């Protein structure tokens, strides 16, 4: 919130007084000392509006939410008593917003209504009208009228620009950007988020709006799978929080975002530690939903590491905090072998949300679980929807998510060549994004596609590379899956020959030279030489003629 310049009254305040000390600490963003000093000053003599706002903001940033609301209510009353209705409207708006974010819709609506009533006797063109338009945007979004929400947010931003109110301009542009992202206009939405964040980077915004801007920007980036941007703003938020060690209000959410980015980058031990810190900090700040997100993030890392009991407990605790534990819990059930429960859970989640971006988070799990259960048609429907969203919204990371799902589907349908193309496309994106686990997952698909195409060397290289990453990360379920895949391949060929070597052997038996075989299989002659040497060694025979006879004996070639 914007404060009037207190310098007009500073001259009347003793330099050694708690009030002067509180103002000084507030300017230095030493929130705990500011709160202590301003509280002492308030005990000596009731504070007026400006200083009550300072005391309220210090309380908010320290996670003292009830104190924030009570003190801001007092500031509202102080401004009314002084006849400053416009400042009273500002306080009413921020009270309504905080209550709305806490889920206290009735009281929030009451404060917004009071603010609108107070504005009735104010000039028609004032900046406070722009702030109240932000609450209208939220109502329009809730009603599903996204076009109206975009128009209202843009109008509020114009008012902020006209009155040079950086807080209003940035808040309105972020709201407009979020709504555009919800509509699938990702590039336009992200551009508005970036524009709003410039005001944060240059220090133009107040602490509350700066914190909200960071969180909204990161949420928007993660929502639309703009992961590189999300990482950039998360790093900036981390630095901003570190500069204010007393702050509780945004640091918990910051730690959740850091945990998500750490998991993406393969820093799983650090991600788990950060998620636990996030839970403690969010609980301290009485943010139940954020605490639930921290618990869900713990469950995700534990599930990927194969710590299934711990993951299940984390998901259950997240649910108790009001955070839906899907798709993590469904994927956990699939990993435990309970495919009916997994399929039912993800189907329920998809059946109860129409939100585009929530569905994007559920659909890849829907494809994976359906394929594991042998329901190719359900996987095809989920994959088609994911392709449609990615095609409409764009973005490399979202395209990679859709490509990975498409690769798994077409591989199950028998089109190994298309599966390999899709897997390689996704791999390029995840390697650029420095996302080792996601890259290893699509390398597994690439390895299986190579095997189906008879490229045993390529398959072995892809699966070995994927296994090495899984082992380094501690993704033990994925390590076990790779081992099972390679063991199954060996068991399917007791003679020890790979599918490619069988191809070469059959051409040898047909009397073809190594050069002719190389041309037919699109291999180098040197590679064919190696395959022939391996065949002779595995069949324990001295010559091509003996290898042919042995092949007929083992019924590898039929007369």
C-alpha cells in the first residue's frame, strides 16, 4: 500500500523516540524491529493513519495476520475520522483482498462494498477506483467472464499509469496477464507479467505488492509451463527474501517455488529439505493452502525416490490442508501396482475440473496410467486433448510434455518410428531446460522405440544413459524398471542374439555379403562386421556357414 510522505511530521518526533525508530526500521525493511518500535509508540500514544499502516504492514510481513487485519482496520477508522475517505478506501480494499485470499469471502465482500460506498461521494476520476476494479476482475474471473476481466484489468492499469501509481499499474497488469494465460493467450500474458516485474526489479513497488508480484509471476509461469521464466523469477524472489530475513509472509511460498525448481533440476535432496522448510514457514504464517503445496512437493520427491509410505503420508497431510494430492497420489497407486485405484483417481480429478491448466497437469498422468492399465483408447483421448492445448497455447516446455505423452501412446500402438521422433523432440527441450529426470524419462521411451526398430545399439545407449541419470537422482523405481526392461529383453533371446543381430544372421544365411547387408540395413560396413563377429562368438561357431547351420538348428531361421 502507498503511504503519504511522513517527513512533514518527522520534525516533531524526537529522534530517540520509538516512533522515529519504528519509521527508520521500516524504511530499512527491518520488519521485526519496526513492529516492536511502532507497537511501543502505539502504547505511548495511539498512532495515526500513516503509522498504523506501517505497523500493519510490518505485522503482515512477520506473518502476524490477525494483527495486520486489526491494525489496518484501525488505520481505516483513523482516516475516516480525519475526513480522508480516499485513504480509508485504500485500507478497505487491502482488508478485503487479504480476507478474500484467506478464504473469508463474506467479510471480504463487506469491505469491498464499504469501499465502493465511500467512493460514491469522491471525484469520479481517482486512483482508488482503479484499486476497486481489481476486486471486480476477481469476480468476473469467478463468473467465467474472462473477456470482461481482461478489459477491466486493462482499464485499471490505465488508471494506475495516469496517476503514476506503480502498485496499481503492476497489480492490474499481472491480473490481466493471468487471465490471458487462462484464455490460452500465453505469450501476451507472460509479456504482461514480465512488464509488471520490471517495477519490482527497479524498486518502484511497496513490499506487499512486490511480494504478491513475485508470487503471481511465478504462478503464471509454472501454470503455463514457462519453466525457464519460473526459475528466473524464483531466483529473484529468493534473493529478495534473503534481503529481509525477518519476513515470513512470502518466504514460505518462496521456499515452495524453490523446492519445485530444485526438483526439476535434479536436486532432490535439497528440494525435499526446502519443501520441509516451506511447510514450517507457511504454517508459521498461517497459510494452510501454501503449507499443503509444500507437503505435496515433499510427496512428489518421496514418490520419485521410491519412498512410498512417506509419500502417501505427505499426500494425505496435503489433502488435510486443502491441497488436492492429484496427480501425485494416482501415480503413487500406479507405482504400487494398484492400477484400478490409480485410473479411478485420475479420472475423478479430470472429471471434476474444466480448468485448462489444471487439466494439463493431470493429462500426462492420465496417459501414463491408462497405458499401464492397457486402456489405449483412454490414453488416446487424454493425449489428443493435451496435443490440442499445446497446439493452441504454444511454448516449448508444454510442447515437450505433449510430445512425451504422444511418444508413449504411439509406441504402445506399434508406431516405433513416430515414438522415437516425438521422444527426441521432447528430449531436446528437457536438456535445454536442465531437467534431468524428465530427459531420462523420454530417453527411456527413445530406447524402447529403438529396440522395436531393431536398433539394439541405439536402444542400449538410450537405456543405459537413462539408468545412469535415474541412479544418480535416486529414482529407484525407474532404475528397477530399466533393469526389468533389459532383463526381459535378455530372457526373450536365450541364444543371446539381439534383434539386430538376428536380422544380420538371417541375411548372412541368405548368402549376402557384409557390404550388401550394410546397404540393406542402412548401416556402415564396419558395424555389420562387428555384428557378424558377435554372432559367431555368441553361437560359438567358427564361420558364416556354421552360423547359418546353427541358426536352422535353433529354429532362428525356418526352411
